[in-house]
């Protein structure tokens, strides 16, 4: 009788070896976050290196000249 109960329990509660480990979602999120930070750091370093090669100071923006207005009417 003990074997029948055991077999029935095994059918109802199958072996859990194929389940993901507990907390696997958090592990995946953590890995994705670390990969994103590493990529951002790499791109930041490349941008700084590129800017250093182009010149130490970035070019200052040129202000657009204001268009002259034509006054009409009263003189």
C-alpha cells in the first residue's frame, strides 16, 4: 500500500529537477543590469577618447544673429 501511495504522489507532484532555480528571474535581471552598465562604461570611454582626439575643448556654439525688424507705420 505504501508503494501505491508513493506512485500516486509522484504522479501528482512530479520530479522538480526541471524547474528553474529559485530566484532565477532576479539573477537574469541582475545580469542584464550589469551588462548594460558595462556597455555604458565602454561607450563612455570610447566617447571620451574620441573627443580627446578631436580636440581638448569642444567648439563653442555660434549664436544666430537676430534678424532686423522693419518698423512700419509711425515714423
